């Protein structure tokens, strides 16, 4: 018997049987992922499942997500990959979660053929995502997982003047190359030692709030006199959310205060979004923190020194492009604002404190 039965548990599942299967590690990891997902839908938290089964929350998330990728493989008829991953290496399929369903099937098939580990799978997924963003297919390469990885190796090998590192990348690319033409592109680098330096991504325009004058307080506008009591009652209650003083009300929008810097005043159609620093790029400094990204929707002309807001896989992303992209640009990043650092917030609220 289980020690906890959550309220509202689904009558269609046998909770005791699922937990017993998980404790005994019966069947396959695919079944475990399905069981964890069913238990969570029945009201169990990941921590409660861990206490009942011994499967840690992070492992639960891995097998649930990997199970969804595995189902994609079945839907796409990737029989060889399904057979290979049916009883092993959920960590590999977990790395393919960032790909679409067609890409997942192709990547999993390659991973099964070459018996890749998790690090290799992560590199394949990254290469495929980068390859899919190119405006046109590079000469000599095809849109297969192997050629996508081969292109990534070819691209970085051309930038290396260290012959040992250059040879390592060429060898890695040849390991994955799917087409003969991709192999030829890599083999040409064995005799062509010219170095092609890539354009470096420009620095994001970070600013940090430093003074109280740069933190204006936002308040609703009731209207223009003459006004009535009804107008007064219609003013929403303002509740600021840290760290930027964002305001929400019962309508369909929110406001956030932004200092009147020249870069803000010059924006024709500015909009704001909240993000973590690491959401803007994997190589940005840690620790991460929440930032406010200001986008000028009027600026949609590509420039190599700017970042832009684009849509990828149904989500908005901030990206830099070395060359003019074919995908639609929805606005230019004009400012990334960090919150003001406050060492002692209560200290600033005490009116009797004066400067010495």
C-alpha cells in the first residue's frame, strides 16, 4: 500500500501498481516515463514520486521528456531507432527534445547507427539547429544530421591555424559526414591551409541602473478634467513587481518604467520583454539575472552590428546574424537593461538616515 493518495486521483490508473513497477524497476524506461507522467497527472508531485519509488525528480523529467521523443520516433516510423532506444539511453533522446519531430527521428537514427553518447547527441542537436537557421544550404552539404555535424566541423576547422586542432575537427566531420560531397569539402581542407576568420558576434548593449533618478515610479493616468467619481474608481490598483517595477492590472497589458535615455527616446515603436541573461546567448557571463530587453519594432532592416527579434519553432528569440537572413525580423534590440543593485533595500526606506 502507498503512504500517500493524492486527492482527485484518476480512477483509470492503478497507482499502487505503477509505483510498485517503479520501485522494482520492471519493464523499460519508456514505461517508467509513462508511469511518472500518469502519476503526476493524478496529483503526485515529483518529490512524492521520488519518496515512493526512489526515482529522483531530475530523472523523472528526463524519462518523461525522452519518452515523448521516443513516441515521436514511433509516429515517424523510425523502427531501427525505436528498437535501439527501447531499453537503453533515455539520456540520448532527452538531448533531442529541442528538435522538431522530423529532425528527432533523423537524429535518433544517426545516434543509434553510431552508438553516440549524450555529449555527442547534444552536439548533433546543436549542429542541426544551427544548420536549420542558415538562409541556404551550404555547397556540398545536405540537410541530414550527419552533414549538419560535418558542416559544423568544416566551418570551425577553416578558422583554425593550429594544425592539430584543425585535423581533429576534420576527422570528426568525416566521422559524421553523410554525403560524398560533404566528405570532399572536408578533405579539401587537408591540402588547403588557408584560415578563414569568422565574424565575431557584437556585444549586446547592456546597461545597468545605477541611481534612484533612473527608477521612475509608474502610476496610472486617470484622465483629463473634468472627471467623475466613476473615473476615479476605474483607476486600477498599482502593484509594482521587482526588479523593474513592472505594473499589471485587470486589463490586457502591463507597464514598466524605463529611464528616458537617448536610445529609448529615439525608438519609434518600442516594446519590452523580460528574459534571463542566458536566454540571450549561451556564452554570456554568469551568474544569470533577469533583464529587460527593449525592442524597436520599427527597426527591421538587418545590420551586422545588431541583434534582432525573430521567430523560431513558434517562439520569439533574440539572435545575431553574420549575414542577412531570409527569415523575417520583428525588431531590433536597442537596449538590454540590468536591474539596479541595492545592497540594503530597507536602509534606503528609513527617512532618518543621512549621509555622513
